[in-house]
C-alpha cells in the first residue's frame, strides 16, 4: 500500500512538472511577407503561397532571410519564445492579423487608418523613405506630390505611403503585385512613375541589374516600421513589450550590432 501510494505521488509530481513546463512555454504566432528585400525575403524569389514554420530559440528558417527578420527572431528568442512564423504575401499577412489568425505582423508602417486598430511596438524594426522612381526622360517637374496630378504612378498593393499620399485623389494609382513588376512596367513606359521605399527598391534594382537606369524624385515622406498587433487582442500588449525587451537585450549583448554589420 505504501509502495502504491509512493508511486501515485511520484506520478502526480511528474504530471505537475509537465504542466508547469507547458505553462512556462512561450509562443508567438507572427505573419510577414516574403518579397521585401533586404528586410525580409525568400532566397531565389518566389515562395509557396503560404509557408508556416515553427522556430524554437536558436533555430532559423531555411532560405528565408533579411535584416528585419534577424532583428525580430533574435529579440523574441532572447525572451525564450518559440516563433510560429507565417510567410506569405502582404495582403494575406495583413488579413491574417486582422482576422485573428496570427498574433503579430511586421514590418508595418504607421498611418491614421492603421492606428485605429493596431498597437505598435515601442521600437521600430526598420524604416522606409518614400520616393517616386521615374524614367530619365520624365517630364515631371517636382513641386511636391501635386506634381503627379494626372500621372499614372505604380504602387505595390497595400503598401503605406502616409496620409498625404492617401489624400492625393488626382493621381492615378496603379496597383501592382511586386516591386519587380513595377520596374518592368516603368521600363516599358506603361507607368509615369513608381512609388516605393528607397532602401528596398534600390536593393531590388541591384538584383535586377537595373541600378542607375532610373531617376528618383525627392523624398516625399518616410515612415518607421514596427511590429504590430490588434488593439482588441488581449495578448498584444504583452507580446509587444516582450519584443521591445528582447530588442534591448540583443543591443546589450552585441547581437544587434552584428546584425547591422551583416546587412550593411
């Protein structure tokens, strides 16, 4: 009887330990896009329509890479999180977080519309300067965004260029599926200009072998980009605080600077 009781107590202890371990396991489900070099991109171009990967601390995704991905991964891993990463195109990534299928989304710019439903991390994960790329024989004489009235300007679907851009109703904004598509259409004269984020667009031009073939109009704005989650998700604030704490930890450890040097 004593032996049976001892075995029963030992089993209870094991069960309690397992339950405690499960309770301590930290997970976060995050969506991002696959075609945003150098901040996050799938090596070799196209990825599957949607790719989901489970990443415990210390692990990484095969063939997916980028500056912002390195920052995000190391920050959450420093806090002991297992990341459930969903890699897809931007429209689906945005829909995933808004429909509650993922906890967080990155990298996300800030505008008045998004501030209505997203909470943002305290620390940005990267930044974006807004420029319009044009052919070298353009007839556009820059006097601000009003110079684009009556012009057809390409933009990748769902990308943020700030409130002033959104208010430009006299500009014909042509929706595109990718950065590469925009530059090909601009090259063929099917667009008067192509609005983009300078760091990313310049990186793609280099990869396409087209660097130096287009001019850039003066910067018309910029936005830092963040990790975001829905305001009405009760886990959002905790997860964003943990990201910010993890980012501070990798700054102190020197890992942040190593990432910066890797992508410089």
